[in-house]
C-alpha cells in the first residue's frame, strides 16, 4: 500500500502531492507534528525553504516509519540546496526514489504548473522498489546561519483592517506562529496564513536584499533519482 503525505504553505507542494495521489488512487494526508501510522510506501512532498527542510517536515521524517520512501522536494526554481540528501538521512527505511521539482516561488509566483511527465517514471519504481543513491548537492554555507532571524528580516507579514478575528490563520499555521493575524518569532514564512485568509487581511513585504536575490536566473528542469 502507498500513501501520499504533504506539507504545503502556498499550495505548490499540494499540487504535486495531488498528482501523485490521483495516480496512486489515494488521498493526500497532511503532514503535521503528530506521529502517524504510515503506509508501507510513503510518498512525501514538501517545499524547500532557504535551502532547508521545513521544521514540521523534518519532525515528520524523524518520528514516523515506512518500509519505502519517495522524497519529492519542490522549490522556486532558484536553489534547492541539499535537502533530499539531508531528508534521506532522517528517515527510517529505504529511499527508493526522489526528485527536485521546480515550481512557482512562494514569494513571486502563485502558479502550480510543473512537469508531470518527468515524474511518471517514479510510479514504476514504486511498483518495483529498490534503493536509490542520492547525490550530495551544493548548499550555500550560510543556509544554516540563523534561518529564523533571516526569515523575519527578509519577509514581513502585515495585518490590515479587513481582519474579522476568525483566526483561521492560527488554526492552519503548521507551527502555531500566528494568532488572529499576530505573527510570532517562530514563524517560518511559509505564507499559508496569507494565502488562506478568507478576507485577504494579511499581506507580505520583501526586504530589498531578498528582492535582489530573487532576481537570480531560474532552473526549470526536474531532477529525478531512481
């Protein structure tokens, strides 16, 4: 049996997870901090944040067991760092396939389009599992330097007068970093609160240095490991 597990802030990873779930005839299970009973084969889809694995995904990979793992990392076409190699070190079981999937960037592009054809080869590997070797990719040496502080410096989330106090932002935040639009220091800037607010009461502003960084050239090629 195969299960699809996903963490998604702005919806990019959710689109990829839905693609896998549809082809595997199952539903998408949302990743959170709770321990879950996983299927024999776990397809895990998650975004790359500042060349790192989101804290909620890291906890999920460490806490849960599956016999086989398929690791899918989505990123905003700039740099994926070394997250698949790092994720493979966290899981208990055998990694049989993995992929880096370039998509729209959380801070720039809401598009959820991606190259589905490039990922279809993974379904055959799920049917005939055997271990995969992941290449260790280049990671910016500053990626692990105070990521929380860099998040707060780079992206500011602002509440406006449209807020009705429904606190959907707080209910949907994966790390409990917001209450009625008030953002706390443990926020990972996934922007789930911004994208899911029914009143458009939250917006975000980018630091000029981050804006400059986001002008870098883009990569549109899916990388698959089998």
